[in-house]
């Protein structure tokens, strides 16, 4: 027999509302705040706006629209201008880049030009030196009266004999007048052209030059040459370039009060005194620098421009046969 189950009153009664909670129903109605806002909006919408205010608002809106359109147009134009400027800047940068490349090329060309100039200068010096070496067997005699039908070989023989040098006819290779005819001196007298004597050997040429530096009183009278009495000078035969350089060296010598200026085997030298160094003059630039140094009180040429040289001693130096 089944026993009847006794109910325990201390057991809490199940709350059906907790075990099955009711879901909240959606509220379709607006809150009071929303309702007030909607009512106010409806009232404003239904409110009649005076025509004057409406016209003013419409005009203002149109003006604002015009301003906006104008600003929009300006902005469009500005954007287009900015784009063009950007393109110009890009093009400018490209041009700058091209210019830099060309400058680099110019730098390389500049170096090449400098090298070529140095090479040309060197070649000119070599050419001048080669040309001067052709004259190593020549002497130049100036002051001899020029006459029509003259016998220059006989005149040269008289000059050498007067100097105490006996020239063998086999030693003479050529004798001739050089330069333009008809040039006048400061006194208005016609200047005779120089006579160039080319010898077959250097030995008789050197003998003539040494004898001429010892006998400095040569003139047309004591040589028995007719006409106005002229001093006769015997010197080395220089190229045109060296002749110009030698002339300027003599001018600088006078300006700087140097004691000696002379040539030896086609080279040009200056010397301030017997105890000073010998200066080998190689260019007009060097002479200009000497003058500039004196003007700037910098003294004589820097070391390296002066050196002792072989050849005729300064005591025998002469210009056109006269002490210089």
C-alpha cells in the first residue's frame, strides 16, 4: 500500500512569476519630451510666416547661394591653378636636374680645356725652343750701313778681322739681311737691317760673341764702312718671340735697377748684382710678376725662379754689345 506523501509546509512555494517571467510589451507611445517636441514642431510648421520675413529669407538664401557658387568657382579655379603650378614646379625641377647634369659635363670639359691649355703651352715652349736651337750657329750684326750691291761676305770678313777672329770661308754657311727695309730711327735716319751670319760650326760663332763683348767700341768708321758713323753690335740671333721677351727683360731691368741682362744660347737672364742669384726669364708673365712684387714691396722673385746657370758670366753680359 502506498503511503500518502506528506507536504512539508517549510518548503517554499514556487513563484510562477519568477519561473516564467512575462516579456515587456513594446510601448508605441512617445515619451513626454518627445511628444512636446513634436507638438512644438507641428506648431511651428502650422505657424504662418509673414511675407516680408519670407522674402528676406528667400533673398538671403539666394545671396548665400550666389556666394557659395562664387566660392565654388574660385575654388575650382584655384585647384586648376594649383595643378598648373604643380606641373610648372615639376617641369622646373626637371630643368634644374638637366642643368646639374650639364654643369657636371661642363666641369669635365673645363678640366679637359685646362689640360689642353697646359699641353698647348708646353708645345709652344717646345716649338720655340726647337726654333731657337736652329739659330745656335748664328750671330746677328746690327748697325752695318746698308748699300745697294753690297758684298756682305766681305763686310763680315772685315768685322771678324777687326775682332781678332779669323774666319775660314768654309766656316760661313750663309750671310743675309733680315727684317723690313726702310725703318727710320728716332733721329729720322734710315735704320739698316740686321745682318745674320750662319756658320757651319758653333766654335767660330762663340769666338765672335766673346770677342764682341771684349771689343765694345765697334762702329762703321773704324770698320772702314762709308756713310754716317754708327755703332756696330754683335749678339746672338734670337727668334721673334725671344727678341720681344728680351726687349721687355731689358725694360724691367732698368725699372728695377738690376745690373745685368743678357742672353746665352737663346735663353734670357737677369741679375741684380754680382752676388745675387741669376734669374732665368722664361715668359712675360714672370717679368710682370717681378714688377708686381716690387710694387707690393714683396722683394725679389720667390725661390725657384732664380738659379745659377752655365754660360757667359754676368760680368760679360751685354746688350747690343754695350754693358747693361
